[in-house]
C-alpha cells in the first residue's frame, strides 16, 4: 500500500464521519420529519438518475444496432462493387447490359 492510498482512505473515512455527524446534528435539531423529507428527496433524485441512465443505455443499444445494420449494408455494397470491378471489360459491359435491360428497375429493399 502506498502513502497516497492511505491518505485517500483517511480522507474518505473523515468525510463519512463528518456526514454522519451532520445527519445526527440535523436529526437532533430539526427532528425526524426533516430527515424523512431529505431521505425522500434523495431517493427521488436517485430514481430519476437511474431512469435516465437506463433510458440512455437503451438508446445507446438502439444506436449500436442501427450502426451495425448500416455497416453490414455498406459492406455488402462494397463486396458487390469489388466483385463487379474484378470483371473484365467485356464481362462488365455484358453485366451492365443485362442489369439495365431488365423490365423491373425498382430499387432493391424498398428504396
């Protein structure tokens, strides 16, 4: 253990001791109603924070799914482009003639 760790532990213990001391002083001075109100307010803020955190987690997961799906589509496009660019010139012209001679020129996947 380093000296810095010991100092940090001592400061944490002092902070906890001071907090407990102030809670006891408040309970003796203001009564249990003030402590109950403070506890409810703290619980309310903690629950709001937890809900926001969970909502952000769900949003991040949805963003990652959308990003992954888009990256997959882009990889498919790149693979198709690589396959087409690997064709010889005659095969490429034949491929394009066959592709654009078809009667159905609607975009794929509903686009």
